[in-house]
């Protein structure tokens, strides 16, 4: 699994992605996933005592995230970006992930939802999948 989230030094809302990434990564490890992350995210995970292998961004040279996708060692990608430079930089990652039919999540809420679904499947419980209309009726 690749986790790559926005810069923690940024004054933007992406600053909250690092703590969310730690929660998600911890739960994915409990499900048996091995975590690989870009350097900044891996440092945040390390501070939270979550082991992660560092994976280079494409611009940092091989071996990098797209190489890992091509080698079929990645099962799930969580990649949040904010700003036009980050979106441009992640184009290759998005493209190769989607071409390889690997699930790709661009928000922490989507990543958390998939973790909840995987946990429900592991536990043999109902994931409470409902249409938006059904959720609206519940509120």
C-alpha cells in the first residue's frame, strides 16, 4: 500500500492528512498490509511508531512509486494532493495506478471508508452500505 499525503508544513487543510494517515495506516497494518510511503509521510508514520518503507516520488528517480505499481507490489493507494504542482506531480502515479486496476483514494474520508469496509469483511459484519438517499432518510 502506498500512502502519500500533503505537506504537513502547509497552512492548508491538508495539514490534517498526516494524523489521519497515521490512523489509517495503523488500521491497515492490523489488517495485514505492509505500508510504503513517501518520505514526509513515512516520517510522520515513524513518529507514530508505525513502520513504513520509504518510497521515492517519481521526480526523485527510480526506484519510485510507479516502479512499485508496475512490479505489482502495491494493492491500494492513498494519495492526497493540494495545489496545481502536487496534482501535476502525481499525474503519473494516478495514471499507472488506474491502468493497473489498483484502488486509488484521494481523500482521507474515502481511505477511512475502505478501511472500515475491509474491517467489516474481516469481522464478518455488515459494512452498512447504503445509497445516499437511504443515508438521507436516516438523518
